C-alpha cells in the first residue's frame, strides 16, 4: 500500500514537472495538459481571459492557503469540502506556508463581487477585495477542473487547471432566482439544495415567494393561523407546509454561506386567498373563503378599506423584516384583478411606508408602477416581448423617474415555461421557451425607453403549479438557469449563442456528477454520456 502511494506520488511529481513545461520548448504538450479545461470554457463567461503558461496540477500535497480572516477561512473550507471527496486529498486549509491554492483578500479593481484568478505551474491564486469575490472565484476554479471533481467518491484525476489569468466582475448587482414555495411547498433541504446550485453560477439573490392563494408558508406570531391553516395545503390538495422562524433563518444562513441574499415576498393585495381563509376579519364581507388548491389567479384581494388590513400588513412585514438580514422585501402586487385601480393605489400608498418603517427597500412586480413606487423601490418586469406598448411605457417611465428594474420577462426566463410541446412539466401561457430563446436577449436593451442604468439585473422565477420536488425544479431550471446567470454576470461583449452553447454543453457532465437531472435540449451539443 505504502509503496503504491509513493509511486503514485512520484508519478504525480513527474507529471507536474512535465506540465510545468520543463520537458523542452517545442515538445508536444503532455497528455495530461491537454485535458485542462480552457480558461474561457466556463459559465458565466468571464469578463476577460488571458490564457498562457503552464497548468497547475492539484496533488495530495496541495494546501488551500487563506488570509487569516474568518470569511476567507470559510471560503477555503467550502472549497475543501467541494474538492476532498473526489480527489481523496486532505487539502488542509492553512493561513501560512506554501499554498498551491491561495485565496487572497486585497485591494484592487474587483468591486464587491469580482475576482482575479492566476494560474501557473506553482499554484492557483484567487484575489478579491471581498469574500463574495473569493467565493465566485472558487466557482470558476471548480469549472476549470474536470467535471469528475463534482462527484462524491474518489476519482482518478489528474486535476489540472490551465495556466493564465481571468479578470472577472459582474455586469449587474442583482442576479436572482425566484422559487415559488406557495403553489407547492418545498422543504428547507430542497431549498438549500437549490441554493447550492444557484451558487455554482454566481447568482446572488434568492427570492422566496412565501405566500399566494394556495399557501402561506412563513410562521407569523401575531397571526398564527396564517401558517397552521393557510399553509396546510397546496395545489392539488397535498399537505402543504410552512417554515417555522427557525426554518426560515436556516435558509437565510445557508444562503449567506453561499453569498446569496434572501429576498422574501409576501404577495399583496391579490394572491391572498390563504390569508383570507385563515382570518375572516380580513375579508370585506367578514366571511373566510375555503382554502384553494386550484391554479386560477386574480380572484382574491385584501380588503383595502378595512383598518385591520394594515394592522395585518404591519405585523407580517415587521416579523418577516426582523428575520431577514437582507435589504429588500418584496410585496408582490401582480395580478390584483379583484382590486380596483383606485384601491390598488391606496393600498400601495399605505403599505410601502410600512416596509420602509421596518428598514427594508420595496420590491414589487412591475404592476407597482401603476401606483406610485416609493423612492428607491425596484420593479420586477415579467411581461413578454408581445406585452403592449402602453404597459412597457409605464414601466420605462417609472425607470426614467428612478425606479430600478429587475428583468424577468416571462417568455425569456420564466423557468416554469415548457421548453417545447413535449416537456412533461410546466406551463405554456407565455409560450415555449427553449434554451436559445432564454439566453438570446440583452437585459441592457430589453425594455424600450428604460435607461440602461435603471436595470439592476435579471432574475429567473420558477413558479410551482406543476413542480413538486427537487427533480422537477432541476429539470426546468437546468440548463436555462445557467443562461439567466450569464445574462446577469457577463459583459454584453461576451454574448453569443455559438460560443455559449459549447460552454453550456461542458456543464452537462458536471450536472451528471452532481446528480442534477437536466433537460438535454437538442440545440446544445452535449457530450455523449
Ligand atoms: C406573475 O407571474 N404573476 C408575476
């Protein structure tokens, strides 16, 4: 055994020397070096890539050297957790001595989330100004290693990282994914699994749609029946569920450990049947409707002219804000078809200051622009290419007046839209959204008349009328989520379908290794399995 280990090690050193290019100028690259993934074969496309020099080979002697800060050590420990099972190496995380892999915090042109990755025969160094940048650099490093690095059993390697430099900063500060846990409830573990997947593609916001007609999913002390009654079913009549405050905080903590901020949504004044069913007093006629397990929209409304409505909003916003370290609270505002326009405006005029009172910034679906968005509010656009000019102009005008935009066009990045007529899950009211369509648009030029600087980023929502578990989530999200992530991260200059489909294809074996059951879309040249 010992002998065997030694010889493996010796072979490893020889390969390292070979990989370092010491074999002589003009010699063909060693076989192993040819296996290194090119630095630009990643998703999202990096801002700038300068390939060159020798690859680095991860060995059993590699250490992960980090700066002596809690945050840097955390990122180092996360990287070690990713790499240890498949490499079988110890990969100690150290704050001194030789590195191999080094995570370094330093001043530089990185912004809050950017990083630089330098790789040569001696090591790989990721430099960033903030821990989030180190974390995103680590995601890049994962993709530069062979796909088998994602497996949870020991694999043969070799573990090569191509030589060169990547300089990378995101185009947008808002790169989100929304999960509807109301239509079908998803457990804490299912949400954590999705968070881990979002982190792979450098997303930084998890928007949780916590309430809708079919279910209220967060415990509220002042109104306990919201969760116990309002959360007791779901689409199709299953048992539903809700998050206790401890559950929600566990999700928030897990998201933070992956450098994602949770943006909670309580959808109001429509989409409120679960709340109305829980408390008769919230209804204009004082009668609680039954719970609802269908998939219609637009039939429920809070009672805008009753004072108790604002006591309710104050309590639920206060309690949710107190559980949420992030800056934003989403108040929905879509499809309020059972609320008159006048009432809608009145409601938003009263509710937005409550959000501000508890220290949060308002986000609303873009119908909020039909009322008066609060100063600093963000509007999330979910229209279609074919949405009427007047509706688009209303959103553009709000953007001209300072309302920031999050772009979630439904016929582009609604992950619950079917890919094509054969997709077994999902809906098609916005049309079929194939992989190319979901990728091939420019957030900076999408909405006519909106100033490009009003666009804060993109978000890919996943509504769950037909989605019941992680396998369903993953089939609809992958591969389209990767495209949404690229639209949010990569400079417009890197955009191009022909290059993207090749980089996307390289993700397939990674998803296989991670147990993600993705849609093998025909327009992507996936490697044979
Ligand atoms: C929405 O799809 N109703 C925001």
